[in-house]
C-alpha cells in the first residue's frame, strides 16, 4: 500500500518542546505473523492498538517515522464532541437522523476517551473544559439560535449566551455564543504515547522506522510487505496513516489543506474566566485553549492548498495574523508567541471522517479521521473497527463507511 509522502508539519509545536514518556520500538529484522497489523503510530494507531490488545488480539504497529512523530504532536488537542459542521447544516447534507447520530457518537467518543484515559491511568495533562462557540461569518446570532434549537432537540445540554452574557461572564465582545459542556483539553503526544505503552504492556510490538509498501488480501489472511521486503502476515490489516492517504482508499470528498498554530508566553493571570475552549462559527475559524502552565494555544487561518513550501513560507505572517486576532478578542493578553508551527490538515465536505472496511479488500480497514475533531474521530475509529473485527458490529457503521 503506497501512502502519500508529506512534510506533515514545520516549526516547533509546543508538545515537542516538553518532556514525554518514552516508548519501546524496534527495527523490523524478520518476517512476522500476527493477528493485526496497524500502520501508523499516531493517536489513531495508538487508540486502535490499545483497544484491540484489550480484545485479546496480538498486534504489531508499524511506522515509517518514530512513534508519534506524524501529525499528532502538531495537534492543538481541543477534544470536542461538537463537530466542525453545525448540526443543522450537517442535517441538510446527510439527513437529520444521521446528523444527530454522528453528533451523539462524537459526544460518546469524547466521554469514552476521558473515562478510558482515566481508567488506564494515562498522565496527559487532561482537563475537562466547557466550550464557547462564538458568532462569526458562518453563523451570526440568528444562525446560532437555529443551531441552539437543533442541539436542544437532539438532547444536547447547550446554553445560548447573548452579547451581554458573553461580555459580562467572559469579557468577549461578540454578538452571541453557544456554551457546551464537558469537552477536554490534553497533551496529544503524551496521550498517544500513553495508549501505545498500555498496548505494549499487553504484548503489542512497535516497529519503526518501517515503511509498509504493499498490501494484498489473500484467501485466509492479508500479506503486507515493507519497502525492505520484510513480510507481515496478519488476519486483519488496519491503515491509520493520518493525512498521508493510502493509495487504495476512496478519497472522494476529502482534501488536504494548510493550517497554522502558536502558543503564547505563560500568562496565567491574564487568561479568560473558566478557561473554556473557544472557537468561532466562521470559515476558516480561530480557536483557542489554555495549557496547564498558563499559556494560550491558538490556531486557525486555514487555507485551501496543500503545497508545503507555500505553507511553510507563510509561518511568520500567519503567526502575526493569529496574534492580532487574539489580541482583538482579549486586549489584555500578551500577544507574543513562544512556539509557532504549521501543518497539513484533513478536511471533508461533511466534516465527518471515513472509517471502516476498505471496499474490495477483505479484512482490511482504514481510518481517515479528518478535521478539527481528528482525535475525537480516532476514538470513534478504535471502537468501530474493533466492533467490525470482533463481529459485534457497530450501530454507526454506515454513517462513517467508505463509499
Ligand atoms: C495544527 C493542527 C491542529 C489540530 N488540532 C486539533 C484539535 O484541536 N483537536 C483534534 O481533535 N484534532 C486536531 N487536529 C487533528 C489531529 O491532530 C489529527 O487528526 C490526528 O493527530 C491524526 O492522527 P493519526 O494518528 O491519524 O495521524 P498521524 O499522527 O499523522 O500518524 C500517522 C502515522 O502513519 C505513518 N505512516 C503513513 N504512511 C505509512 C506507511 N506507508 N508505512 C508506515 N507508516 C506510515 C506516519 O509516519 C505517521 O506517523 C489538528 C491537526 C493539526 C495539524
């Protein structure tokens, strides 16, 4: 399976400047036979490996980079159940029933991620945070009212904040906002390494750097071959290769775009009350969160091109543009960047990922966890693919299936 080669990120993401647990990995020196081969040792592969080792399978995770060195350490890690596409917009695209189910599944995934991470004792700076979705050019005050009613109808606890509520409670001078509850912020690198270590403790092996070059479903198993010619025989094969898309997976409705993010200097005393996750109902949107050491992580300014040189060349100008927008929203803060980075980013027409069996390839699965909810969708993927492999199935299989 040839996957695309990308320069996934450039600059210095905050998580790579901080200490993180180590993870054991080896070179692949011999052919192996295993129940499940997972390609990709980012957050998607890590959650999948943990879930499948818990189900009793022997698992090998293979990556052409060192573990957790793809997109995952570039993530700003606002772990939200609110899908990028507003519920009432998604309902127009895929029908009300499926849209509500996708949103509910996303909520369940965030809850499951919180509970499982706590249960497994993974230290990853995880903190529960409410979120503010602020009126912008995609949804103005009236649009937010419509979204509020759609969410309420579907059973989501949501509060509509008027301009005055927003101003007095959070010091934000914008038309209105929706407040949602019980989202999460975390350190995505520690999160992924933590899940990989749980899988390793149950017997999983990580092989890196190993490039998986071909995959061939056969009558009783799947044969994958590395660039160096090593053979991996497995019962099931899972591609969790992030934004380096595999050749044999349908890609209609997907595109790779460019995004920028930064972290300010620490300024605990100047942060907004309650330290909610904040994002705008705009396209592209500005979004922000805080860190344990009192910094602000802020990102956005997305552009619809995938040219990496062009993306990297804009790092300074985009950093300045994001800082300016941040200062406009919170005039008191110190708008100075300590870390700034840029990366490729997946986007789909619905905001939903594609997860499931690869058409025409028996016992082969893929996870394309797109967009601003990438990590939430990695969690959905680990649950859904486990259900398909173990035979219990998944009630939302059709919503996320490759077509
Ligand atoms: C700047 C930025 C901000 C983001 N913010 C958020 C956010 O706030 N919230 C959120 O939920 N999501 C966010 N995301 C999205 C989220 O980070 C991604 O969806 C997630 O990290 C993808 O994880 P992954 O494991 O699928 O991919 P990756 O971490 O990229 O891992 C895939 C791995 O597959 C390996 N690979 C590829 N092809 C092969 C091959 N042929 N052989 C061997 N190995 C291979 C790669 O080397 C890579 O290490 C953000 C992303 C970016 C870039």
